[in-house]
C-alpha cells in the first residue's frame, strides 16, 4: 500500500518560550490550548494517514530544535519545515545548524503577516532564498491572494529552488471568488519548481456551514493547473479545528478528488509530498 502523508500540520505548547500572541484573537479561542504529537497520532490513525510534515509557527530557530526533538521520539513525524532569518547575514549559518538533520526538510516564513506586501521579493530576502537554493532546501510560500502574484517571478529568479504554495494562497472561498486568484495560480503553475498544498481550505470557507462543494472549484482549479504530481494533501491541523475535524478535512478532499485514478490519488495523498520534501523512511 502506498504511504499516506499529511503534508501540513502544526504543534504548539503555550508553556514554551515562544510568541503565541497570534492565538489571542477572539475567534481563535477554540484552539488556544496545547496541541502535541500525542493529540495528532490518534486522529491520523483514524483517517488512515501514516506520516506527517510539521510546519513552523514561529520566527524562532528554537522552535526548530523543539520540534526536531519531538520528531526523534515520534516516528510518524516524517519531516520538519522550520524557520531561518532569510533577511539576515546569519541566514546560512542558521540553516547549516539544521540542514543535515534527517528530518529537517524545509523552511517557511509567515509572509502573510508581513506589513510589506512585497516582503518576499525584497533583495535581502531573495538573497536568503538563494541560500536555500544553494543547499537544496525547499521553501513554503505562506501567501494571501494579494501575494500570489509574486509566485511566478520568484520561481523564475530561483529555478532550482522547490517552492510550494501553502493553502492555495487562501482563496476567498466564503465569498465564492475565483477571479484574480485563479489567474495568478495558473501563472505560478507554468513553473515546474512550483507546487501547491490542498490544505487550509475549510478555514477560508464559512466555518459553520461549509461543504465539500464549496471547496471543489478551488481544488479543481489547482489540479487542472498543477496536476496531481504537484499537488499534496495537508490537514492544517489544528487550525482546521476552527471549522472541521481532522477526519472531515481528509474526507472532504477524498470526496472532491474521488473520480481520479489510483495513481493520481497516490500522488496527492503521499507521493508528491514525499518527492517534494525528500522524505525518507
């Protein structure tokens, strides 16, 4: 049986010395508590998922160390996407601390929260991305729709850097809007080093009454543009818990992509993530 991989999940522990102020927003109260490997393991098992990829929540290399330690103790954590300061002269030194760890598989920056909408194409940040390219370390693009226009130019500047668009750049699902987002996503798909995650969609829909049909046009747009070989399933747990259970997120995507063939489903639910992140056994 092909391995099933969740390519996007998080952990946090409020007693850790990290900046969890983002969880203070009133609407996030339901997830303002600890979410740790033991909590995820049973959810994955119930949904038939074998392994997962943790993705950073902090602009702090200490989170890398904390999660890599947990990954050593929990075999199902296949990879850790951490953080380094791309804009710093210290970027390469920070990266080299983690690069050779067998479960360190990528870097992400919370670009969506940067006050400068053009942050990701600033010369100092692009210099840091060139460091990732030099060392063959993939990068996760955490964008809103307004940032998606930067994906294709970045892929051109960094043709040997594997890039993945998290959460399809958070399309406006609750409003049913595809225009603008669709065209920028299709432009990104023209670059073979760009991939996308079919993740984080339920929280862009109406939290209280979303259905798989609401998500379908966005998933189908991504699949048409990138193909299953560049799309990967991610739960975005525990953020997804604001709108849906882990199993509901998994089952909704399974319903949407159900007509695809077995080999295409194997790519979406494991093969693509394994290739993109270089996940070992």
